[in-house]
């Protein structure tokens, strides 16, 4: 297992992904398979690892099975074993274990009703801190949390109002351009101003924006030069008394709003969410990213988020 991870980790997205592989295999597979040669691992060994958690931790168990299958397939290619893969699902373990979909309901990220978004955004304006700005940016860009807290000033084109997320930081492994609404730009300008103020104090001199910076993370944490953690955004919602929400759930809020309140085509919305095209034929012929249409969409979303609240009745 260690050899497989060492051979493949260079192609994986980040250290967290590597750690997840190691943790899953060490926790659940190693006690049953760790001392065996790859050539000696059989179906009973695989079941000993995955079956105890198949009903209680179905998502983890499914990933574990897939990872064991990958390790054993690698072993076959390397000449360490031969024959059928005892961890394969199709035509094998599916005959023994119930399908994951039947033993565990999919848990969706908690999402805010889009009709509540103006009030939520207004409430956030009474909060302070970088975490609040980052959460507002997550909402306004419909981006994934990891993409936002990992954002670097080198990805931001302030003149053209474009944020380009490199392929290495995207779930689909493909570069994604994000059109920035005026509201999103206000947040970046605020962070830009703060960066110069902090650096001016640190260097004890006035910095010329035309000659330097900003550089480093757009949304910085408590440690200099490092971005925020996921917990910073959760802390904001906790302070607002909204423990029922997740930052990722705002993507669903955006998707629901676009479907219910706008006439934008579904493919425009899906591209705004950086979703891959399911139809392989269509994907092969798709060359553009509908950028200008997405810019119009994101401006409409920003306006919807800032819609004035109805006056309270006396």
C-alpha cells in the first residue's frame, strides 16, 4: 500500500488527498491485509476490511473498497499478483454487499433558501473580520470553499474583473475563469487596501501600489502568509446563529435561484458552478466557457443577494 501511494501521489491534487488515502488504508485495510503479500489477498480478506463498516460508514467503506482495488490492480501490473481483482465491484462484490445507495441516504450540504439570502447578506454586514469577507465572496462567486480560501492575488485580474483558478486547485482538474461582479470586486478592493495598510506598518513606510503587491493569499489567516482555514467560515455562521448551514451549501442556493428566478440556460449555470459536462460527446465539442453570459449571470446574482429587505410593519 505504501509503495502504491508513493508511486501515485505526484498525480494527486494535494497533501490532504494523500493523507486521506493513507488514513483510510491504515485504519481499515492494514489490520486485515497489511501483513499479507499482494499475491495472497483474496475476497475474504477484502470483505474482512470493508464489511464491518459497510452499513454504518457506507461512504468510507465504498472509498476503501475502491482504494484496495486500485492497490491490487497496481500490484498485478507490477507483477506482484495475477488473476482477478478480489476487490472489484462489478460482477463480484456487488453479489455479496448491498449497493451503497440502498444502505445510506445521500446527505446534501445544508443550504439556505434563496429567498432568505438578502436578509442573510445584510446580517453579515454587521459582522467583521476576514472570515466574513471570504464567506461573502464564496456566496457571490458560487465557488467552492477550498477555491476561495486558497485564492492567491496572482490569480486575480483586477483590471478585467476576472479570477482564474488554476487546474491544480479545481475539483475537475481544469482551469476555471470566474467573472467578478461589482460586489465581489468591492470585497477584493477592501482586502487589497488592508494588505497595503498591513505591509506599510510592517515596513514602516508608505508603499506604492503601482510598484508592489498585493501578493500572497487574498483571504489571510492569523498566521502571516497563510490563508484562512475552513473553520473560519463555519465560525462566522456559528456567530450568526446559523449552525444549520454550510458554506458549500450556498452553491445549491445559487443553483436554485438561477433555476427559479432567471431565464439563463442550465449550461450557463452549470459552467458557473464549474461542473463538468456529463455528455462526453458534447464535452468534446465544447470549446468556449460562456464567459460573458456567466458575467451577466453573476451580476444578477449579486443584485439578488443585495435586494432591499421589505419594511417592517408597525
